[in-house]
């Protein structure tokens, strides 16, 4: 079996699990051949930790997660989160999706904070003035519900027992006390927002923007009042948005009820199937499919609604009816079903509402008036059974709409509300994508965006709550509310308008409703920058913003509305890009929920694995696709954090002492951005610097294309494999050489150069550990967070890369042979390398590196020699090696061991073959079992052949020796 780990056979073969990864005891090299540089490195650690913020790898075994908050506060105190407008005229601006003020951090928040912070930190390092605007949403329904519950549990009072002003005052008190929780948690994730620009959707500036937007839309005829169907929450007694309704598949009952045909015999009736029989009091028609022969004779006649004392409704035909559902007969209840409502409007049917706002039935229900909807359902069915109108009931699974907040069943209800006419706004938003003014990532979501806007419905923006932006509409006392009202920005302006129209003695009162929370959120990208004051400095400097990042599940409810409102009020698309992330699921791909008990708390995760490991794990996903979060991934990336820390420790331990001026001058002389310098480096150094320069280009392109998962994987692979597994190990051949600093300086310079650039590229992903390591390095005149991004298009040497890859192939081949023959890790063996003159030239120049990486005896490493009684290895085209068997194993003992092993393997194989030759087994055993036995037999046969060939080779070697 080929071995991919280039350190598998070294004395540090378990380096990935070993916290002492780079301990100087790692190699058992004789001190007469190698020695360690005894530099005085304490000054680096002292410099890094003198302010009490940072800890150096020189004094800490591993990165301390407790230091994350100190580092974060230090960044903030230095003003690094604010945009540096002196850097240029091309700012990078993101508006944070405002989390609910009631919220506690969940993995969805962690995802958007991670991705947005990656973008912000990257562009800040690229030199652009960078602004990330934070804030929270007042969350009308959620916040009011939280405070109502608090008042009930702590004081035993209901909201309605307080005045509106008293209640809203209590909500503000709650907000001041608990509203900052989620902001503090977002800070724990490393969010480098400009907190001096933090906003709240109910603060004075944003409230002014909301009023301005409402008044403007109303003046343009885009806001109107009317009675239409909405999602109604009976317990909250308010309309709720589609986003706040969650559908769940739940077991229920399908009820079959007889509707007699008026003027017909006892056998003339239609049977309908319904899950909500209590709504039959609101029926205004019975519908059948026009091509359903069962009922064609009844079309045009009248049916009698059960339990209504003979109320007649028409029997109509429409292709909307599903002939195969239930009995193929549809009761049309336009006041209580979204589809029935649309059908009734199309056909001109009347609309009857049978329900009060609290979920009880009203006077239209007759004897059932005052009963709760579910109680009425039970009593009605009982009465139908008594009257012979109940046919049957059967179990049925249906999609039940439930309130996201309270969990109750949502009732479709016709109610008088305020609406925004969306078609004129949607048309401009569609054109923005068509003309390329707005790009949605991933691109496939453009189709969903276009479909929704092309089929958009008017937006219900009123909510029957006390917490939120009060609708700026005032009614005239004694007048019809729907006809007589004024719209104004203030109460004083409203009174003046009313007096001008109705006289000085007029009395007015404000609409009690508040605006949908999403209305204020739709203005977020520009209201947070000062709009409607277009002369505000932030608006002029930073609008339009650059990008909007959020979950794909709110593309319609928030993103599209922001685009529409941005174009309407500013004449410009509010952002150029929309980046959509997926959902966070558990390790099994299930949605996280309290019911399943699989919710992962980000704060608990940070305490166990560190913020950097969590961020790195979340960022490795693909745009728009859901990410499965597992403990294994977090554990692996925590190990990555430790690996970085230990690499930093190795680099620091092997740099010159502070007083060694000549050594530091030698390091400073290396100009790795110049092709001339690169061409003069030894092979391992040329290889790793070239690979670094290639990585910088690749990673920069991936950052610019929003391929963050690729950035993480590419940088991870380079650091772990190329730098840590290969170059750090190769560098020891120079660092521990007897010759001293002159030989070591090239390795020291390369280690420092490559490592600091790795820290830069990883900083957006893993800000805390990279900043701590950066501060521990010598000569840091600025913080990593504001350091310059690595330069692209730097020189690289493709030929040297290929040469070092040959050296790697040779090393792997030797290691594989050592493993195959179970050579002790500490044992050094002889080797003869055979290759062309050119290959021998560059391989032999790095014989110290080859001997170190392959555990070879440097005194018996030849580049010609006797190949008899040796293991022949082909490392690559034109590159071979011969390893003397006697160096690796006791041949006689190995022959005995393999003979016993072969005998055991043969016995196992014979047993498998016997089963496969048994007709009884082949006939009765499941096909899967038979297939598995065949695979095992084939695998065993292959192992027997390999073992026999190896045994024959060893026996022939013994004979030759004899």
C-alpha cells in the first residue's frame, strides 16, 4: 500500500496528534553530526505579550481561547474596525442582516458572521476603506411576545391591563436590559464591525426613514388600505408574514359530509371531504370539475349548507377542482382558505367570514357562535352524525400552518389591512438583474428571484401590535376609517392637514397598527447610512453598498424587498452582489431543531474548540448549499489551530537571537519578490517559495470570486502538507547543521517569509490565532488585521518545483519500503540512488535533506553502487533507488514470519472458496452476502500472491548469500 504521509516513518510519525510536534527531541540525530542553535528568543515572547493581550508560542503550549476576547477588544480599541477613508475611493461596504433583538446566537448567525467577516477582513487587508454596518431588528411579534410572557410570569399581568405607552415603556426597559445579548455573542465570533455605527430599527434615524418611506409610497399611490386574505394569529391577534408561518406535516382527520341538492330526492346529494368542517358556515359555493361525469347533472343547481337552516349555495364547475382528491367535490370557503379566496375573486363569489379575531366562531355560525374553532369542529361533527349528514371520517396527513413564534395554528382570514402595491416596484428589481446591475451568487437563485418577482403579490404591511413603527395614518373622529384619513410624518402635521380639510374643531386619532418588521428591514442598506438625508457623509461615501450576504431562505422576504425599495427611494440598486449561504444541518444532514435535540450552541462550541476552528469549519461550505456540521470536523480544525501554533513555535525557536545583527542582516538581504533571489535559493527553498507565490495568486482569485471554501482548502493543504510536513522538516537539515548561521540563514528567511504570508491568507478565516502568532514574530510594526495583503504575480520556478517533486517521490518510495519491511523508525539504512546525470546532480546536492526525510545513513548514501540483494524502488521516470535488505531486516526471521502469515492466509482463503463452491450457500444466502464473500476471496487471493512473491524474493536472497 502506498503511503501518502511523508513523515510516517520518521521518529515523529504521530506528529499530527503530538502537542510537542516540533520538539527538538523529534529527531534522534547524533550531536556530532547535527547541533541546535541556542538562540535567545525570549524577547519575541516578551514583546508580544508585554501589553497583556497576546501570548507567544514561546511561553504557551497551545493557543489559549480565553485570549480571544482580549484580542478582540484590543482591535476595537485601536479603531481597526472603522473604515480608513484615506486608503482610496473604492470602499467595500456590507450591511449586517440585523438579528432579532430577542435573539440568542445560533449557527445560522455564526454562518453569516463568519462569511461576512471573511470578506471584510480580506478587503481591509487589500487596502480598501472597509465598512461593516451592524445592528439589530426590533422584531415586532417576537419582542412583544417575550415581554408579554415576562409580565405574565413575573407580575401576573396581561398586556391589555396596561396602556399602550406603559407597555411600550416596559418593552424599552427589557430591550435595554437584555437586547445586547446577541450583539455581545456576535462579537465573540470576531465580527470586525464598526460598532460606532451600530443601529436599531426603532432608533430615531431609522424611524424617520420608515415614516418617510411610507408617506412617499402613499403619495405615489403604492400604499392602499383594503380587506384581503392574510395569515392571522388568533393568540397574538395580528396578521403575520409568510416568513413567520411554518408548515408541518401532521396527522389529522378528513371528514366526509353530505350536502343535499336543493329540490332533489334523498339520493340527490354531494359528499365533500374537508379537514376543517367548522368553515362550512362560510361556504359560498360547491365546485366540481367540468369533466367529472359523476356530478355533471348537478352543475347549475343549488346545494344546502348543512346546519345552516337551509342556506343555499350554487353548484359550479371549474378546472381548479382536483377530481382525485377526496370525493372530487370542493366546498368553497373564500373567507378561510387562500386558494378558495383566489377562486372566489376569479368567479365573483361572495366572501363570508365565520371567525372572530380570537379564533372563536362569530354570529354567521349560528348556534356555534362563541365556540373556539377546534371545539366547534368536535361539536359540529357530533351534530352532523346525529342528523345523518356525516358520512365518515378517516386519518389524513396534511400541511398545517403554524406560527413561528407561538406555535399555534395560523388561520387564513380576510381582514382590513394596509398593503403595498408590488408590481411597479418588482419590475425595476427584475430589470436590475437582467441588466447585470445586481449579481446573485450562486447564479441558480436568479431564476427563483425572477419567478417570485414575476408572480409577486401585494405586501400586507400592517400588524396589530403595540411594539413597532406606528403607521403614520390618522383618522377623523366620526368618519369612515377606510375613506377619511390623513397621512403625515408627525401628529402635528396630521392635525394641520385635517384642520385644513375638515375645519379647526376636527379631532383625529392615529391608526393603532404598526408596520411589518420587514418594512423597516427593507430600508436597512440606506437608512443606516443616513437616508432620507442624502447629503449625509456616510450616504455620500458608502452608498450604494457593495454586497449583501444572507441565507437563501430569505431571498424573497428581505433581499428582493431591499432591492425594490433601494431602487425606488435612491434610484440605485442598494448593493452589487447578493451572496447566499445555505442552512447549517447536523452531521446526519437533518435540520437543527429542539424537537430532535440536535441544536449546536455556537458559544458552547467556541468554548470547546475555539472561535477559529468554528469559523474555519463553517467557511468550508459552498455558496447556497447546506453544510453538515459534525464534531469530527470541529475536532480536525481545532487540531489545525494547534498545528499553526506549533509551526509558529518552531519558526520562533529557530530565528537568530535579538543581538545577532549580522544574522538579521542576512535574512533581510533575501528579496523573495525578485526572480534573481529565487533563482539563487537551494532546491527546497525555491520549491516552497514558488508554491507559496502560486498559492497567493490562486487564493486571491478565489477570494475575489467568493469561493471561500476553495480558499480554506487550498491554504490548509499548502500549510499542512507543503510547509509543515515537507519544508519545515527539510529546513532542519540547514538549521541543525554544524556550519552555523551562514547555512541556517536561508532557511530562517524562508521560514519567516512563508509563515507570515500563510498567516495573512488565513487571517480572514482564523483571525485570533493568526493575530497572536503575527504579534509574536519579530519586526511587527502593525497589526495583522490592517497589514497589506500579499502581492500577486510574484516569481516562481516551475522547473525547481518538478525537481523537488522528484525528491518527494524518492522519499515516499523509501518510506514505503521501510514500512513494508517493518524497519524500526529510528534505524538509519543505506541507499544507492540511480538516475541520469542531471537528476543525480540536484538530488545529491540535497543529500542532507534526503537523508533526514528518509532516515538514511548519510555516510552510506551512494549515487552509484551494488544493487545485489537490495530492494529495487522506482521513484519516477529515470529515478531509482536500491535499499540493501540486510540493512532493513533479518532475512531468516522475515522468511519464517511470512511463511506463518502465508499459511494462515491460505487457510482463510480456502474457507471462503469452499463457501462459494457450495450450491447450498449460493442458493440460500442473500445476494449481498454472496457478493461480500466473493470480494473477500478476491482480496485474500491478491494478498496471498503478494506475500508469496515477497517470500520467494527473500528465499532467493538467502540462497544467493549462502
